[in-house]
């Protein structure tokens, strides 16, 4: 029998949690695991991937006993720390096609459109109050270097017979966003924003209502792999025939997965509530907005009039090992605030009330991967959503559910299943040193290009060495 040891998370202090998690306050919590329990399937991780997998399993096989074990609170990882942007996979159609082929890629993208409809139905029916607003997703350019970043996705989507994107003029962008920083782009109308923590806790409560057992504040110490696996926490044990690892960046503790996984930190800030000022500058709806930098800016106006402004430009974790610095950056979002003020000069005097960070599990292809561990056909995992998961994890949940239940269908046969054909990353310390060098170059490149200047040749060369780089 093999023992798999998982990395112990450093729970964020209350003041270091995301705005979303602080906003829901003392939401009802479940009891920690104590003593011995038995299940058919144990899911490690109570974020979107784990909860959607639990729901899909119960949909397909209602008699299956499913237990979800979460180290902190459901949604306390990436699921509750993100920017709350909801859009389909059609923006990544080219990347997905390179992994699974064009035909399946088109279907997977359509599946995420269905997932958005499912979210909309959950809110409309009163099942989950997630503040979903389908006012569109704006994919924009604010410099010459960013222009046309969407062209390939739009072309491939149109060729698939889908009309997901509509071009935007500079006037439309300014009218929709209240900013003239971006002047070209496209909009995906059936997309928008959500309150990530409300969605996570809503999925938890929905899973419980459908018979799933959920234990929060129960970090998994190790898993004894056997025909009947034993999952150990500080105060209890669950035995089950199948285990699903849905712990995003924390999966980097396993060397087998770390070969294909790297961990970076995102950084997000939130302003005080300023609805009148946002109305005044013309930013009135719930659209999600991105620019096209390599370290993309993503932002939204919340339902109550805050600005949530994120950037994927944080730390890189050596050997995938990260701690409290990935909960909140020592810089307290200064880089984000600088960019916020560039995009919205009128907000220079507005207080930044929240700043937080969070680890993101990334794979070189920028497309998630699902499989079972080598030598352990009853231990499954899903990882690598690369920060795009709200409409994508419902699809991932279907794949994992079919794998767990040993169903022979399009989900278990997906080209997203199988890690052997994915890129492996360099060993440490070369991976870490290279990542620091490349990310520094990307940052310099972004800072120069945003002023329509050309970066030097060395910076350009280093910036294109990032895993999964696509020339634009």
C-alpha cells in the first residue's frame, strides 16, 4: 500500500480572506470530520470542481454515498478568491482544439454555454442566490500590441457555426465600462459576472440537500491507497473505494502531478462601495471585462457598486510549495491599484478596502486535465483550469463523475482525459528560476506595450518562453 501525503494549507486569516468570503460572513458551516466513516466516493476539495463532481455523481447514481472533505471552508480556495467572471470556453477554442481536436473542442465549448444556462436556472429557480448577471463579457484591447487578440477565437467560433462574439467600437466600450482605456474588442453577450463565494456555498448546500456529506475544516493529511482507500484528517478517517482529488493548486504536493503543474498567485483588490460615482462615469451594468495583456487585467462592478479588479501577475511557487504569502501579498495590491487608476482615473481617491491573493493551478496547455494516478486506478483528479472555471468546472464535474462511475460515454472518453500526452515541465530549480525570469520579462513587456512602445529584443524573447505561449 502506498501513502500519498498532501500539502497542508495555510488558512487565510479572516482579514486576509477575499472580499467575497468576507462579504458572506459567518455562513453556515458543516462539522469537521470526526471518527470513522464509510463512503463509496471521497472527494478531497470543496471548491467548484469537487462540488460539481459530487452533484454529477449523485445525478447519475443517486445511491452512491459521496463525502466531500474540505480543508477550510467550501470556496476558500480559488473558487472564492477569483474575479467572478463567467464566460464560455469559446475564447479558448484554439487552445482546446490543440489538445482534443476541433470537433470535440467545439462540443466542449458548447457544453460551457449549457453550464451558463444551468447557472442561470439555479438562480432563477431560487436554488442558489449567486448574484449572477448575464450582461456580457468584454474582451478588449488597450494598446496596439493587444489589438486582435481575439481574432483567432472569433474566426474559429464563426467557422463552427456559432455567433458567440460581436465586435465593439471604442464608443460602445466606453459607454459600457465608463473608461476610455480600451478602444477595441468583442463582447460575448451571454456571459457576465457572479459572486464566487455565494456560488460556492450555494453548491455546497445544494449538494447536502441531495444527499452528499460535507465536512469542512478537515484538512486531509494523507491517503492510504488500496482497493479500499483510507483518507485521514486530524480527527477522522473516511474509507472509500474511489477517491477524487479536486484540490487545485494543492495537488502540486504529488510529484506525479507536479511534473505537469505550476502554481502562480493571482492578486485582486476591491474598492469601497461607490455606486453613485460609477453611475456618473457610465459604468452601470454587471458585465465582466478583460484586456488582452499576457498578465490579463479582469474587472467587474459588483451588484452593490464596488470595483473588483484582478491581475494574474503574482508569485511563482518553488516546487509548487506555497504558504501564507499566497493568501495576501506583502505589496497589498499596489500594482493592481496602479492599473485601476490608469484605467479609471476618476477612482484615484477611492479607498481600496480589500486586497487578497490566491494560488492558481496552471498547466502548460492552459486546458485542464483529468486522469487517475499511475498505479492507483481508483484515485482520480482534475486540475489546470488556469483561472477560468465558473462555467468550466460543471463540465469537469461530468468528466470526473463518469470516470469514477466507470461509465463508457463521451465524458470518460474525452480528449481532456490522459496526462501522458501533456507537456512535462522542467525539473527544479530550473523551472522556478526560468518562471521568475519569464514572468519578469512579461511584466516589463506589458508595462512598455501599454504605452505603445516596443520592448527590447531580450524581453520579447524571454516573454514568449512562457508555457503555452501563443503568438498574436
